[in-house]
């Protein structure tokens, strides 16, 4: 039962095929058995079993919520009241939040059972889940070599792909839901900016961050998205846009829709296998009745440089709160300045410090106009590119990543080269658009490959509609069938 989709588990619980306690015990056993994946930072075993027992009572009484009794996981940057939240940083190693994030609260109200908090890159800064204080998570598709699960939501991706939970929540600032989803052969959906509240999320870059579901199927993503979406008075950037029943769009034919292929995404360095699957994906959608059209996004080449100015700038501001005085890690110092310096030097990892320094630099008096303001102008041009493209196409189809998952220890040592893993995903964040990664096949090494769909603002229904058609046509094999045995 552990390898069932969220949708199938929901039906099984309501039919009485198994209880939430039985299911939760099964997942907890697997989490312990496959602890070498390092997918979790904090395991909430006793808490999960207590919640599962309560859910079984509600199911028996006929008062079950939409996620009643379903064991899920949360990326460790969503605040959970009374449960440790670390953002994979020494800085928050022992932080116990006094309140609940909005998205996790909505999941709890729907009856979800929280198994634990998943591993990630420190403060969501990374593309391989190798920058966190608690060590790297491991991609379950590993065979001879251990593969990265992608980042920064690598722990959530590994947990879903390895059948350690029914579904998980991640966050996406520049591709951190979609990229690890592609690496691990699962579905990852980044909603429109503002579709989901950011209240109670440990902030990286406030104008880019969004929570998103990481699931085994497109239908599961639709179910979870509906629950976590909606206006929140605690977040002024959250939208009051109506939340449709996203699940109703699963299986709806894409016939008559125009699928745009951005010519600029045929970037240098993209693998030939990715290009072949991209072409194959377009043919699948054409066979399903969609029309394939070419579109242009001329400022795409500037997206990554602009992103790595805007995101670090916002990060340097957001992370200024970690000073060792109010909460979190504190180092010794003989003066206030020395306390600040030692705390931040010892509490943050190298990648976080690198981005803080970049952000502080571009926001400094002499460089604010030359870098930060220019990057904001580029961001507007990127948004206008998409607006123009959506006059020709209803949805865009692109690769999710330029390559498949690489072995741990063989990642690029040059940070700029590592940043290129986000080259196809950052544009959606820069424009605030929704995107979804759907697994479509395996490369010659047996590693998953994903394709990305991007839609206009608040058109997640189109992502679900086209994504489910792509999923059906691709018939992507499950991990149980072809990868490392996790049964």
C-alpha cells in the first residue's frame, strides 16, 4: 500500500482496505529501513501515529477531511507549531516554532498526518541538496553510484520517489520543486506567485518563493494544490483569485489547445537525450489533439543572471534577522559586533554566506543602480516576453533540466556552473507564472527525465489538463519497476 498514489490511498482509507494507523506504521518502518536516503531531518513518529488514530475515528464517523489519514511530509522550512524547523541550517538547529505555517495548517485541517520534516539545501539555497547542515539527501534512483536528488526540495523529492510518504510539500524559488521532481521521476508543481500563502515559510527571496506539491501523479498534485491555495490575511501578497477544483481537469483532453515551443530553450549544453524527449513530448501532445506552435522568449538568456542578482539581494535582507540575539544559534563574542560576526560565520554554510555577500554587494550604494535596478528591469522584460508568447500559445512545453541527476561528489565545483541547473526553471519564478514538471522517461543510464509546462497566471487548470495528458501518453515507469528495490 506504500506505493499507492495519494488518490488511491484516499479511496483505500474510505473503503476500509487499511487504516491510517496501519499505513502510517508502514511508512515509518520504511523511513527507518531506508534512512540511508537521508530524506528526513526530523521524524515525527509518535505525533504521526496519534494523528493517524484520530483520523481513523473521523473516517469511521463519516467526518473525514480531503486528506484524512494520509501520511505526508513537509520540507523543513514550513513552520510547524511545536515541531522543530531548521531550514537545514545550524542557525536554526534547535528552533521550535510557536505557530503553524498557513499551508501546513490547511493540510492539517484537511486531515493530513505529518510524518516528518524533509531534508533540503540550507535556507533553500542550492540545486542538489548538498549544502544543508544535515548532509546530502540521496536520490532513490541510485544504482552503482549515489545520485543527487536535486534541490533545494531534494528531501521531499526523495521521500516521494522512494515511497516514504504519500506526497510532500516543497518550495520553489528558482525551480526547487520542479528540478528535484525531474531528477527523482515524480511530479512537481509550482503555483502562480500568490496562489498559496507564504506565511510561516522560512524566507529565501520573498518575491519569488512559492509552496508547491510534490507527488507521484498529476492528479495527486491537483488534490494537494486545491487544499493549500487561497487568500490569507496574514500574507498581503496572497491572491483572492478563486480556487477551482483542479482535480476536475485531470484527464480532460488537450484537444484544441496550442502548445508553444520556445526556441530559446534549445540552449547550449543541453543533452541530446533531453532534446529527443522534448520532441517526443511535443509529438505526444500533438497526437492527443493539441496544436504545436513555435514561440519566442528573447530575454530568456538574461533570466539566470538577473535571478542571481535579485534572489541573493532579497536573501541578504531576509537573513539579516539571524544575528544570534533574538533566537537561533549564538556564538561567543567579546563585543556585540564580534557576536554578530562569529554567529553568522559559524551558523551559516558556505553557499548561504556566498549569496548573502552577493546580495549585500548588489544592494550597496555604489552598485544598486548598476546591478539590482537593472535586474528588475530585465525581470519586467521577461514577464512581457511571456505575455506575448501566451497570445500565440495556451501553454509552453520545455525541458525541466538540461541534464539528468548527477552522482554525489561529481557535481560542478564552480558555483556558476551549478547554477545552470536552474536555467529552464527560473523564468517562471521571475514572471510569477505557474509551472509543472512531469516525468516522461529514462535516459541511457536509467535516470529520470522530466518535461516542464508553463501556463499564464492562475491557469494551473491548464497545467493539470495538459500535464495529465502528457503523463498518460508517457507512461513513465514507477521506481518499483525499474530502479533500486525499495519494497
